[in-house]
C-alpha cells in the first residue's frame, strides 16, 4: 500500500502544514470572543501545535482529535512535555465521539478535504452548541478544475475532489449551517506575497530517511508550483 500525504506529514511531524501557519490561526482566534466558558474542538489536530497555542494563550477548554495514530502520539508527547491539560482523542471527523451540543467553536485547518466532507460537516454541526461557530481553512479551487487537474491533485493528496468556493459554501449549507462567510481568500501564489508565513514549519529531523515519504512531500511541492494560480485556500466561518 502506497504511503499517503498524511503519512508523510505524520512521519516527519510537520507542524502548521496549512497555509498561513500559526500566524493565520492567531488572526482567526483574535476575531472570536474566547472566554473561560468557551469550549473549542481542534479537529484534525496533527502534532498539536494549534491546540497547544490555544491552551497557552486562552482560558478556554480545548479538545483535540486526529485520525492518524502517529499524529495522536506526537500531540500526546507535546501536551505532556508542555504540561497542558488538553483532552486528546484518536477518531474521525466523520463520526465524532462526542455528544451533541458539546463545543462553542470547532476549528479545522486543511482537514475536511481529506475526509468525506459532507459527513464531517454534518458531524461538526451536531457537536456544535446552538450559535456555535465552525472556522474552517480549506484547499479551494480558484475555478472549476478540469478532469486532468482534478486527477493530478486527487492522486497526490488521496482526496475525492478539490472544491471551488461556491461548492464549499453549498456543502456547509447542506450540512445545516445557515450562514457562511469567507474571511480570507488567496491562491497559492497570491498567498506567497502576503508575508504571512512567519513561523518555521516544524519538521522532525531525528527520524530515519524515507524515500517514499520524502517523495510524497516533493509531489506536494510540485503541485503547489504547477497549480499555484488555480488552487489556493479560503477561511470559512459558518454559523448554525
């Protein structure tokens, strides 16, 4: 079985793989009213970088979930090392192991596209409290992609489809979100001009070299530079 892009990220412990990194995460959270009573779910937490930042800078409760066992183990080590009280769960966004009406904010950063997005959005809707907020940063096509473009990107990332902005909004509304707004929009190339990426991407250099996984990361870089004008990201803020 060929390794996936997520396997490569997990093996090398890539932190902040989403566009904008922690800088963008900080910006998004500053726009929200996060208090001691706020409960946040970091969906697809990866190495736990975002969850750790939230717990250290906000008085709220933080829950983290990721499907990949290696990512969960890396997040666990981070939280233990930094002595952070964060509930960490291995599980899928498509079948969240939480009661309904559990969270005020669900934050997902470049995660939904790697799942069955419709199922994940319905589950996120279920676990959000009334008036809850979804903050979602997702890969987005700048225009409808042709068959070859879709295939090339889906093959690299192991996904079903790269959605346009209108398609993402339609998916969120179909999942029961009554209001969806786009907070930020960039193509890969226009994002490079923003200077937003101020933190270094954390990569674990202690693991042995793995040609297949390194190849996956190189394929990712090739996609960005080949299609940087027609793919990018959007930050969606959705309310129930």
